[in-house]
C-alpha cells in the first residue's frame, strides 16, 4: 500500500454537493468501478470520502465497490452543525459505517472545527473501543490543532491527522505541515489540483463547465493568471515523461504533505501510479513555488473558515 497518497472521491457522489453540482459533470458508476479496480491493482488502497459528498451517495458507492475487501484504508468525515447537538457525531459515524459496510474507520474526521471540543468529547468512546482508529480534524488553524491535541491528551488519546486545503495556489500551510511532522500528526492535503485548474487539462480557452461550483471559484480570468505556472508544470512533466496533472501532486509531497487526489477514470489511476515513481528536485519544487506566488492567487473554498 502506498502510504504517500490517498484517493479522493468527492467527484463520485450524485445529487446535492455531488459531481454535477460541484464539478459540472456526471459520473458513470460503471467507469468508477473500473477506476476503483485499477487503483487497487496499482496499490492505491487508501480512500477518502465524506458523509456530505453527494449526501451519502459517495460512501454508498464506495462501500459497494470495496465489499469483502480487508486491504483498504478508509477515511470519512462528519460535518458538524454550527450549534452542537449531542449524538450527531455518533449518528453520523454509524450511518457512514453502514453505507461503507465497515465496523471501523481508519481515520474519522471532524470536517470543520465547529464545536470542536464537544465533538471530540463525543468521539472519545468510539476512539477508545477502536471504532475510530485515528481521529482527524479538517479545515483547521494552528490554534484548533493545539486545542484538539490538549483535549485528547487530557483524555489519554492522540490527534492522528489534519486535513487542510493545500496547493500551489493555496500555499500558506507550511508552518502547520512542519508542526504536524514534529508532533507525529499526518498532514493530508486536499484540492492539490484545485478541482482540475492545475491538471493541465483546462486553460483560459478551455475552462470549467459554466454551471458548476468550481467555475465560480476559478473563472476564466484566473486561468489567464496561471498560464506561466501551467507552462512550467508542462516542462517538468516532459522531463520525467509524466502527465502535467501529477506535477502539483509531487510538489505537495515534496513539501511534506500526503496528497488526496481525486480520480474518476482508470487512466487517472495509471497516471498517478506512474508519477509516484518520480521525486522532484529541491530546485524544481522551489521554482514551482515561486511561479505560483507570482500569480497572486490564494484559493479558498466557500466552506473554509479561514
């Protein structure tokens, strides 16, 4: 199992907050099944999902695909409301496990830091009996991380993971990444490809589907600002004979993050597996960082608290 990458499934779900609404595309369950099988053959066995991805439809589909398999590392999330309500985390966990066909989660995330201490307190029994093997928090600041660490330590538990938005166009996470590395916390980076903006597939001339959340977040005007960055990615990709979409993934790994990469086709899994044989040089990593800085772009999702 490749420990330096996780497969994301946000683009798999249907309905509200699913593939059509967020990405402007519908997915074919048959192709997703082939994608899953190809990824597994290639050793990509760490999978990330969430209750809100397609409002449970993503978990249900992934659960169907991985039925009977014991060699899969599964990560899913609970999205807390702004006002804490006792029992909601436990209910969400149980519903997620039912959809996934699992009794335990390798990582169970609190998707946002709303009522962080209260939700961690509710998670404690699940952690102590092993149903949550590792507790994670997402979309958090350094203050949230320390808050979670302190609370869990007081209760004989440890924070296992942090998952934040980190990419060439959201490059303000290095202090948190370094802190996590020094404290035995695994840092997972989501949106390393900025929902496809950094895949090399799209440009100002060929931008995102008009009626999609990602088009609103990354319109044609922004693609004009990243042309030089995309060109540099293309040149690095040609040097290593890999797809340009994999260069931001390798950059995130070089910075100390475990990237979460969404795939929807078997070819995506093949490109990812091929790229994982490559390591960027420090000079290439720095060149990409500097070129991205020149764009002046700092991407932020509408759901992110900061």
